[in-house]
C-alpha cells in the first residue's frame, strides 16, 4: 500500500466517524441530495414488523414455508438430516473455538485455532449456500426481500434533520426493488464503510479515544438518550469501551499493532491470560521449563 492510499483510507475512516456522529450519510441522485438515516433499534423493530407482515402475505399467497421445503428436499435427496446436523455441528464448534481462542496464552495456539476456524467456516459456507438455494422461493425469503426494501425506504430522508422521508406510506406501498436500484447502489457503497472492522479502527484512533476518555457515562458521548442512538453509535461505543482498557495496557505492544485492532486485541488477551496463569511466570524463568510448559498447554 502506498503512502497516498494509506492516507486516503485514514481519511475515509474519519469521514465515516463524522457520519456516525451526525447519525446520517448524505448522497446524491441526479441533482437531488438525500440522506440515509442510521437507523436506531426502534427503527429496526419497525422493519421487523414489515417482515412479519410480508410473511403473512406470502403465506396467504400459498408460498411454501422453509420447513415444508426441507421436508420435501429430504424425501427427494436434495437435503438430509446429516446435512442439517453438519450445519449445526459447525456452528456450535465455531462458537466453541471462539471461546478457546480467548483462553490462549501463546501465539502458536492462536494460529492453530484460527486454522480450525477457517476450516469450519469453509464447510459452513458451503452448507449454508446449499440451504439458501433450496429456500430461494420460500415464504421466509419473500418476506426477507420485502424487509430489505422497507429497510431502505425507512432510511431515506430529504433533509439532514431527518424529519421528512423520501416516500410517504402510500408511495412506499407501490415501490418495487427494481425502482430502487440507484438507492440500493448508494446504500451498499456507503454502508460498507461501517463494518465492524472499520468501527474497531475508529475505536482505537486518537480522534475518538481522546474525547471518549473524558466521558464518565459513555451513553452520553453522542449527547443522546440511549434509545435515540443509532446502531452504529451503539456498536462504536461498545468497541470504544473495550479498546479503552486495551489501550491503557498497550504501552509495551508492538507499534504495528496500533494499525490493526484485531492484533492489538489479541495481544491484550494473551497478556491478560499470561498474567492470570499461575504457572506461566515461573515457567518463563527458565527456557527449557518454559518450552515444556507451552507444550503442555497446547495438548
């Protein structure tokens, strides 16, 4: 990565942080300027209601439920109980490996577990894709499509004060996915910047932590009531609180880790685990005994 590319990525993160603070992201279509509201928990509950309403419509239209599709798929060999058991197995073991990763005291242990997690993820993706193919025409999938459309329409406003939506209730009822293509395109481009990975990078940045460290009640950081906070604001506060502790202990962390929140977090976890392990310090006093200790821990 060039210096210019690195500077642009950091600028993009600052712009994303600014939009998180404002609670919206501006965009333009033609000569018109619009604003995507960053939805709150209550906004999302309303979207969940759209899903339930759409599911009822789909059932009345005689679209098949997923459970019925899978029953038929099992009869004709497209899906089996073994497929479902394997899917559940990999989900369960991914959770288990995540817990075990948090107990590691050595980088080699982390690397080994990450390899296992990658294998489970690969198998899980393959099974999930097969499952989704079977349910493409299900009532639940129809409802999900309607949910996504309504989620988008609930997000679009014509003013930055977020008082006036682009479509009224009657207009929303007649909107189809094909008429919203440009809005979906802008939405996907803009909201890709608010991934958990980027939120973590913002959370360890000086421009966030300097202000965050001055607030005794983190829920007041955005000067809003808790139920008024957007989903991104809530997630950023959560990451900020986690990394506030990490950064306090990071005085001896490698410099390059401050560019990668995942490495910094893992370094912090290893440090805590080693400090809480009663045998670690004693074993480390001698190289041979320390190697024996690590070998025992990996078993």
